[in-house]
C-alpha cells in the first residue's frame, strides 16, 4: 500500500502534469492520492529550498539515532534572508524521491552521512 503511494509521488515529481485533477477526478477521492499530493508539494518545496541554499553551504543532513528503524534523516536548511531555518524529517524513501532532481541529488549525496551498521 505504501509502495503504491510512493510510486504515485515519484510519477508526480518527474512528470509535472502526470495526474490532472480534471482528467482523473474520481481518483482524487482516494486518501492515498491526497497524501501523495501533500508529499509532492512538500518535496518540491524542499527541492526549491535546497537549490537556493545549496551553493551557499547552509544545509545540514543528519541521521536520527532515536528513530524506531534508524532510517530517518533530519534535513536542516538555514535561511538567513528570513532569519530562520527549515527542518524536515524524512524517511529513506522520501530522501530517494527528493533526489529524483539531479541537482538536489548531488547536494544530498555530498552531505548525507552513511547509515550506521548495527
């Protein structure tokens, strides 16, 4: 079930008009699609923030040790123009989807610490 939702997210991230509300009106009643569209909006916003902040070096990625499965990362983007920062907790699948953009992938790969072995 979760995999199907992430497949929808990947398709919507890669193909901007992959799922038109007008053409697929009935599909938008599915709660999985509603969740997928929220994730897409979140990941697109993170991609844009990473593109802006990446060259300035204001991005930190850390693995969360206290997570149940140990497979979550904290992405922190400093935004000095608004005197703040943005934090997002992502699982490994969401990080993979975030990296569908080649520019973001290069930045994330450079900053992501390797997973700890048990």
